[in-house]
C-alpha cells in the first residue's frame, strides 16, 4: 500500500510542472555564472590579455574585450529575460569557439571529448544555451511582458479598425 502523501506528491508532480519557475532559475543561475567569468576577466585584464589566444584574426587583447562584452551584456539580458533567444546566440558561439581552441591546444583524442578535462565548462554552457534557445525565457521575463503589451496593442488596433 502506497502512503497518501507519496500518492499526492507523485500525482501532483506529474500533472503540475513549474516550467516557468524552472526557466527563471536556469536563466538567473546561468546568467550569474557566465557573468562572473566576464567580471573576473575584466578585473584581471592586464594579466589575461598577454596570454589570451586571438581568434578570427583578432589579437588576444581584442578577443578578450569582445569576450568580456559578450559575457557581461548577454548575461544581463539573459538574467532579465530580455531578447533572450537572441542573447544566447553570442555566448553559444563563443563557447563553441572556446571549446575548439581548448581541444586544439590540448590535442585531445575524440574519445576524451566528454571527460572531465578542462573543456567541460564550454560544453556545459553550450548545452544550457541550446536549451534556452529552444525553450525560451518563460513567463517570468521581460520578453513575456513585452509580448503581452504588443498583443494588447494589436488587439486595440484591430478593435479600432473594426469600428471604422
């Protein structure tokens, strides 16, 4: 015989999900984690810029400046849920490039791609950013509030057209 509290827990959790709250948590957690990389790089800019690998024909310093901008601006947008799906694209590309640079510098065999070698952080962020791109920001976001306002304005404009 299954205890009543367990039945309620299992039945309630199957029918009711907290997907919007979950997406808010993931946005906040990921945004803060990604932002701390940008803050750390900004704080230690002089030390890091000398050793930073340049990509796409840029110098190491220019690459670092671009990384800091992406990490700080996009993290802020992700946290706020503003232009969320667009805001995850630059960090996603950045992490793909970072993973490529790490794998090239480490000369890692393909079998080691999913190990605990230093390349696991970009892979982790890539997975999270792909999820955010697919799932969207949820109802607890500025994107949702803006979409409600736009829909309200559209319906008011349609009502005025119908009256005319």
